[in-house]
């Protein structure tokens, strides 16, 4: 009931008013601590949202199988031989694997290797474009696409090798001022015409494998491969329920090792990259950033708390006669304790709340800037959660109590007779 004590508040406000400058200077540390803590927590949340939104369009349990180099000689082949996964390997994996419920692949059309562009003509314009051949299940296994205009190719159309294509939104803008005008038109790739049936974008605005959904063109993989079954492709798969990444890798490796004459025990010749790995990495980075933010914010707040405690210690000395008089006329130790605790908590709460509110305003400004600039690709919704804000209030109350402990102890050590006699 002390918070409803009129005399307590009257004395508290009088004391703070009598020492305006000192009170303001004392509270600056707490204000700065909560301000920086709120802004940094918001930025941390924004970075986390942005990082995980990048993976929203990627199947959570997909595994990419990346060929590396052999580490052991085998059947007359030397070690350190570079491996390449081909369309023939993809077909073998589809037929022979035991632990993958889905296998997909992609490759570049008109390019030898896994990177490069080819010349594409449309609307009397020529552009260098990455043209990707994809398997019928690619958009279900690897990366989801959102058709903005038109539609996506069906599994049947891709399997039959129909001369159709989907165009990434940013690439469509390079050919037409209005991307939707590209629907139904034909593009020419290496002298081969494809009809455009969809203008698409990746499910995640911030990430697309090979930038396929932004600035690429997608066609059936059978057309991209043609009769060259030894054309290099990227293979990915989704393991069956209960199958680990290591087990899926070994299953995949044994299939390609036999055809490419690789030592069956040389499993390091294939590297796996799963989306769960990226999720774990982003989670670790996020936790590291959060810890750093707490260290910076709480370090600044602790500095402010120490400052408040020191000032209240000085106040105890200045008010020693007042404390003595109060003790002489019957004030209990609890009354003295309430007074100094109230001052400590009040200073820290007011300064802390103002710092938090200004920090929220700062986070709001950063959020608006991010939404309207390229900064949004890195920071998404940089706003502290309600739970963290409630936790900050608890921290401020606890800080106020801690800041008042030593001054209260000193005040209670003052003897009435000595304080009255003190000059």
C-alpha cells in the first residue's frame, strides 16, 4: 500500500524537484541503457525474421547432393579427381535409391557446367539469361514459385518436355515494361522457341536458388538435356521419414560411386547441404546476436543503476539530519526504507520507460525505412516482442530495488542522536 501513500509521494517529488539537475543526469544512464536495448533487440528480431524468411520457399527437409573430389585412388583412377553429377546419375538415383521419397534435379540450358547464361531473344530484345531445366517435381521438392501472371508448368507438361517456359518477374521486366504482356509470347533460346505461360516470383522475396525465380527462365529438363545424358545437373532429394542426412548421403553416394568408379568407402567425395543446416546456422547467429544485444543493453543499464545508487548514497549524507529528525519523532526503519526504495525505483522506472518508448519509436522508424528501401532485404519487422518489453519492465523494477539497497542500508545506520548533533 506504500504506493498510495500521499506523504511518501509528496516527499519523493519534493526531493527530486529540489535536485533537478542531479536527478536528470543520474537517470540518463538508465535512459540510454533501455533505449539502446530496445533498438538493438528490435534489430536483432528484424535480422532473424529476414534470415528465416529467406528459407520459407525452400522445402525444410530437402538435401542438396554436391559432388566434390575423390580422396582415394580406385580402379586405376588417381585421388583428387573431380566428380560431376549428370542427368544419367539423376535417373539412376531415381530408380535405385532406397531412402529418398523424392528426387529432383535442375540444370542450365545451353551452358556446360552449373553456372552461366545464354542469349535469349524476346520482344525484339536480347538478354543474357540463366535458363534452367527442371524436373517435374522440382517446385515441390526444392523451391516453391508463386505465379503472378498466368500459371506454373504442370508436372505432366514438364515430363512430356513441352516447349513451354516460366519467366522470373525481374527478367520479364527486362523484356517488357508491363511483365504481364509477356504471357503467351514466344522467347527464343539458342534458336529454339518456347511459349511463356507464367510470370513467377520465388515464395521468399529475399532468396531464390540460383536466382531462378527472380531473373531466370524455367523450362522442362528433358529439353535442356536433349540427348546429352552426361550433362551436369544439380540433384536434390527429400529423405523418407526417419532417415538421417548421413544415411541419405550414403545411399546416394553408393549409386553414383559405382558408375563413376569411386571407392565405395570414399564418402567424402560427396558433400550434402540441407536446409536444416541453414536453419541451425541462422539460429546460432540469431542467438549470438541476441546475447550480444543483452550484454550491451544490460551493461549500459547496470552503469545507470550504479549511478543512481551512488547519487542516493550522496543524498543519504546530505539528508542525514532529516533522517535523524524523522527517527527521533518515531519514524520506523521501514519508513526510511520505503522512502529511499521509492526514490530509486521511481527514477529508474521513469527513465527506463522513456528510454523504452523512444527505443520503440526508433524501431518503428527503422521498420518504415526498411519497408521502403533495399534495407528490407536484410531487416524485416524490426520490432521487439511484447514478451521482451514486459521482461524489460521487470528488469527495471529489479534494478530499482538493487540500486536502493546500499543507500537504504546506509540510511538505516544513521542514529537519531548523532544525526541531529551532526553539522
